[in-house]
């Protein structure tokens, strides 16, 4: 008699049909993800598991359990001195990644910003990792490099491929499966540097509460999920933006109002050099500069700045105008 594979029960829980299917408990999710990370599942099991979760839609308890397994196996082993964990996994399609300039601006004023993400999983998108060399930066391959860069310039980026390689491999299955998997959500929630503040973006509004509740389950005290441009944590200046917070462990939600009445036309071609030119003050870009100010104002709020929207925007303007251009 053939013995059942130890991972089979987790696939069965998710695939028993409309009446028999249920979500995994946090403990079950941790065990299942542990087996995946340890390479103790067959490829067909992994594909079935990921797509059944996708159809059902992952629950916050499942994502928290997955994160538990990742943190157990891939913990840094020490606290990294950071102010903000910023996840960037979607890539940009119709706009430049203006949020990178927000991070660099904050870093130039003494904040320590750690970004993590992935690239290449969806054709036709610009990924932040590919923009770093424009600013004399390189992705970090190890945590000691992260610490060095944070001390040197206040900004560091590491790919998921380096701090949790199995998840990086799963993200690249997007072109094979035809869909993003729950791992795309999971990676956004990891906060591997254990920063006191964290921010992530979503494209589909339904995913916002999922991120918010997962952050709460994981014990995040200050987290912000943004329905941002292209699924990244970047505020559109010409549209209302839903902000979903965890503030001191409590859930809060409200809209950030547009700061420009007109709608901007999407750009036909995205030249990465535009980012550098705007950073250096050589080029004016109306949409880009408004997106920078809006995003910077929201992030200041996340970092603990008080005040009304107009006050935050004024502070953002001052920080942007006094950024240390030569640092990057």
C-alpha cells in the first residue's frame, strides 16, 4: 500500500470542494510553509497548493503562519537598525518608481530605509532593483552589507533571492502558473529587518484588509498598506488613495485626498534617466514631483509626524527641497 505524502493533507484541506474546503490554521500554515522552504514537497504539490490558495484567497491567519515559518528559518539573527521597512514587489508599468526618490530623500535627512523586493517576474514592468545603479547603489547580498549601506547612506536594498531564496524561486513561477501566488503577498509582510515602521502596496482593494490584518497578527505596531500606483506603496497625486493602517496594534482606515484636480495622462515611454534627472534637479516633472510630495507626506505620518494633511505636505516640500543630492 502506498504511503501518503506528509504534505498531502495540506492540499486536501484546501481542495475538498465548496463544502469541505477550509482555511489552514496559523499552525498548519507554518508547518506547510516550513515543508516548502525545506524542499520537502513535490513540484506538483507546490503548484496545487499555491493555486488552491489563490482561488480560495489566502486568509490573514495563513499568511501569518507562512511568515512564522520564514522567520524561523531565515531570521537575521540580530536587530538591524532601521526606521522603515519598505517592500517593493509589484514593479511599475505606466509610471516611474517615484517612491524610490522618496526613500532616498528620507535617507538623505538621516532616516534609515530598508527596501526589499523582487524583479523580473512580470514582463513590461520597471523594477526598483534595476534603478539602483543610477544612484550609485547596488543590491545587498548579505545582512552585513545592509548594515554597511545603512550606516553609509541611510538606504539599503536586498532582493528576496538573497534573504529567502526559496520564496524568490516561487515568485518566478508567475510566468509558469500564469498567476501571482500568495507568496507575492507573503513577501510584502515579512519586515525582515524588524523595523518599527513598515509600508507595503496593493493593487486590488480586496487585498488591503488582508495585509492589514496579517500585519496586526504578526505584532506590527505601525504598518501602512497603500492602494498605490501599480500596486506599489506610492500615492497617486491625481486620485484618492485608500490608506489602511495598523497604529499601535489597532486597525484604522481612511482616504488620502488627491492634491491635483486634473487627471494626468499616462506616459507612453518610461526613460529611467528621468528619475535621476528629477533627483538632481535638472528636470521638472509635474506628476513625478506631486507623487513624491504626496508619498513623502504619508510616510512622514507613518514615521510619527503629527499634523493635518497640509502641514505634512509642507514638511514634505521642505525635505524634498533640502535633499542631499550628492549623496546618491
